[in-house]
């Protein structure tokens, strides 16, 4: 069960990474569009890039959480009951990993305006 969940979460992380790359590609398309005035294109592209790069934090956190879970799983003895594995997932920091109903759907939620650091 837990390895199946891990596989789903890795797949979701790959989708989020692809989405981040798509944002950067969109910005490049905006910059290359000669019908958009240069100043406007730079502003639009910058906003798209900032939004895309904000996904990096989530992806990094997902990976750190999954690494932690795998280390905890590896330390468990054979025959460990499923509820112990579930408790490992429940103890993670990122809600979309910790709360089963959010798993795989967080990428569909609006996250508000992009914030500059």
C-alpha cells in the first residue's frame, strides 16, 4: 500500500515539475512574440516565470517528505501493519502528502497571485 502511494506521489511530483517547465516555456513564447510590445512582454514573462518558480518550493518539499517517508519505511521490520505506514504519511509536513484527500489534487487548486520574494 505505502509503495503504491509513493509511486502515485512520485508521479504527481513529475507532473508538477512538468508544469513548472511549461510555465518557463510559456514565458519564452511571450518574449518571442513580436506582436506583444517589448516592455509588456518582459512584464508578462517575468510574472509567468515567478509563478512557475514558486512550484520549486513545493516540489522540493514533496521530495524531502518522500525521502523522509522512505527512510522511515526502510527502518520498519517486515510484517509491519499498514496503520504504521499510514502514520508515517500522516506525520509528513506537506498537506498534499499528509492528507489523503488532497493527494494528487493540490496542483489543480488556485494558489493566488504570485509573490515576489
